[in-house]
């Protein structure tokens, strides 16, 4: 089963973890646009696929249809800007479980990405470093003895590492404590990005002058504190159990009975429903079913699931049908 349909450590709050390593190959300019250079980088990588291992497959973005590319964006496997700006020159290496996805010829020559469900940043780092070492032994990376790995962006120079954890924080949002927590987090050199459905992504700002392990340790500490704060907030919500149960079951009622529904409304309602599932209020759902609804109701993945191209109205109708199907699964 793919990582994004699994429950990991602290998965009631920690949605997923990701490690990215930005790398460039020494003999090429950082910004590669010429066809012969693009093909040369691709060929070097393809020639050594077996040595790299992990059953990685080489895929060019220009050989994919729009829905397939968007489905990868929705899963978080490729960057939205990479998908849009590098459509004609970008490619990826990806394994069957999709917990490894390496962007080629994006902002940098290589962006090595490792994903995991739950709070598993340390394990993701270990795998990412293992992959990085294998590729580094084959290709000559651009490295400075003084600064570390050289990248197109000054913010990535050094380790070239970006770690991120996506956290589900409905308790802090509903008790109006989220802003206070985010202000404290920013003091630890952490950037926060707000997504739909009470999901927040935290990532490191600093990559120079620190080790990969220090970056991950700092992120891990911050994430654990936020998880603790979220669980305390949920206890406050549980004190008004009737109000909480009413809100949860209203959202569940809409999801399980609607005839059509938009993606945004689904995410907002699913936030309440996941909270109810995690707290044992809703017995009809499991964590796996919630993850399936979250993934397969997104526009592109919905169409991949249906194996059919749909317009907006058709998607809204089919989305409601898929939700009911998933809820009724044994």
C-alpha cells in the first residue's frame, strides 16, 4: 500500500513527513535549458538506474497527460511550479510505493524527495541520505568546501535540505489558539504554510551552518510540541461534548448523504469528520477510509480513480458517490 494511504506515528495529528535534498551536477550550469544538456543529464541518470536501485522508473513529464501530472501534484510528489514551468524539460524517478520521487531538471538538477506517513522525519532522512550517497558516488555534485552543496537558491546552500511535516490542527483552530502557537513556532526558525482543512505544513528556514540531523531534530521537537498543544486543545473541545458531537455528525451527515459536493467543501467537512474519527465519536469510519476520501476526492485523483475525464459538475457528482463507496467499504 502506498505511504499516503497508511497511518504512521502520531497520525492523529501528524499527516506526513518529507525530506528534500537539492543537488546539482558539477559539469552543468545551474539553469539548464539547452536540449543537449537536458538530455545529457537524463541519460547519465538512466544509465545508472540499476546502480541507484529502489526499483526507480524514469518518466518524462511531457509524456504524461495533464491529469496524471496534476495527480502527482495532489499527492505532494512533485512541486506545483516544477509541474507547470518544467513541463517540457522536467522528468522524475519514482518507485512503485511512491515514497521516493526525484525531480530532474527542476529548480536544481536533482531534488531527491522521500515521503512517509505520520511523524517519521528521522527515518525519511536516513533513506534520503542513503539515496543521496548512491547518486553522489555516480555523479559529481557541485560542492564547496566552505559552503557545502551549491544550489540555485541561496536559501538552500549548505545541506540543501528541506524537511517538512504536515500537521492536522483542528483543535487549535477551533479553540482560536492556532495563531499564538504559530507565533511561537516562528521563533524556532520554522516556516508555516496554511492549507485547507486545518492542515498546516512546517518546514525549516536554515540550511547553512547546520547539519542535516540538527535540522531534522529541531523540526521534530517543534512538531512534538505542536502535537502536544493540539491534543490539549482537543480535550477542551471534548468538555463541550454535545457541541462537538453535533458538529462532527453534521459534517459526517453531509458527506455521507450529499448528491454532489466540491473539493473545498469536502476538505472542510472532512476536517471535522477526521477529528470525530480520531476521538472515537464516529465509529463508522477508520483512519484508512479518511485517507482514501482525502486523496480520491481531489480533482485529478478522482478522475484517475474513475478512469475517466470529467467536467466540474460531473466531478462534484462523482465525488459524492466515491465518498459513499469508501464509507461502505468493509
